[in-house]
């Protein structure tokens, strides 16, 4: 039986070993539709998702959290990149439950990670807010849909370099989509095996219309779209994302970004005119 999630505040998980092998980085870049040539010697910023899921599964499996983790969705996510992460180095990832608040039977848990080199060099930090409950999500009038073909997807664009336009103008939009097969590839690359992303019955039981695209896969698309404007292995300093609505596999999505300041972008990932993810990005340099 699960315990009180409030008792988990301050509990740490790890450190866990993460090697940024060439194969692991290549697997992630392929699974997220990234630009292979750009990430020949470093891991892309979105690789922070791999670090997060080096530690988060230990929290989800904690006997005091496991019952609540049966229905779990990402609410928001913050990343802070302190320096580029080279390939073929050993890092350690430590997670911690920072805070817990609840609204009825819904618990909002903030889980943080730090990724450091063996010498203590800090590469990245992240903070995730998870909505967790023993029951179903509080969604009204959800229409359960049919699962698309395993390979059905919309158009995908590689995140090639673009110039940063003046303040008030927008970057060229970037089209993205993920098939059901893509979701399995992404789960394999990151260890994010939440069944709502690959099992129809589990997703419906959780209160969803069917399987949905991983929040952090959508986040990787937003990271890619933002990072097009800064060359080199360290395009972003920070990003705060809010996951507002789910995206179904096979659906077409588009990432747009408006320049709010010389080093700041306001980003939106939309599908069929609905805002699914909003984000604020701080550019490096």
C-alpha cells in the first residue's frame, strides 16, 4: 500500500551512472528527429530527458509512491544547461523530491535532478512537476479514439540553422509529428516507459482518449526549434515548459517561436489550432 506522498519530500534517488556514449546519443537524436550532423561530439540539450529518466523511475517505483504513479502525467518542466555535455564521458545523476502539494486526490510532485561529471562539474539541472493519482485523471467528456496505424505520422522537419530575427518577429515554424512506432523508439531511448504512451487500454483507464505523445518528446521539438538560432553545442541556457493538452500519435504539430528579447523566445507547440505546449527559452551566448 502506498504511503503519504508528503513523506517523500527531501528523499533522494541515486546517484545513477550515465555514460554519454556515441550510440546512446545517436539513438536519442534519431528518436526525436534531431539533426545528426550537429551532434557528432556532444549530446543535444534535449538529452536532459535521458538524464531525468535515469533517476525518475526509482522514484516512481518507491513503495511509498508506486500506487500514485499508476496514473502519472507531466504538468511542467524546467531545464537549465550550465555547459555543453560531451559524448563519451561518465556522469552521475541524482534526483530528489523537492515538494508535494495536493488538490483532492490529485498530487503535484516536483522532482529535481542534477547531472554532474565524475569531477563534480555541473552540466545540467532539471525540475519536473508530475500530476499523480491512484485513480483516473479529472477529464470530462473524453471521447475515446481509435489508435492510428503504427506508422501513421504527419510531416517532420529537421531543425536546420536559422538566423535570429529582430525582437517582435517570429522564427520560421517547424512541423513535427510522431507515430506509435516513434513513441516506442523514444521510450527505448529515454527509458520513459509510462504505459499511457504505448498501451491504449492503460491510457483510456487513465482518462485519456488513447495513447499520447510523451511530454518530453514534444519538449525536445521545442528545444530543437529554439536551438536553431545559436550555433555550437550550447545553444540554450534555460527553458520552462508547460504541458497544456496531449498530442495523439500521427497528428500534425507545429512549433512556433516569437523573439521577446535578444536572448529570449516565447514558444508554442500547436496542433489543429490548439496550444499543446508553451515555453519560455533563454538563449546562450
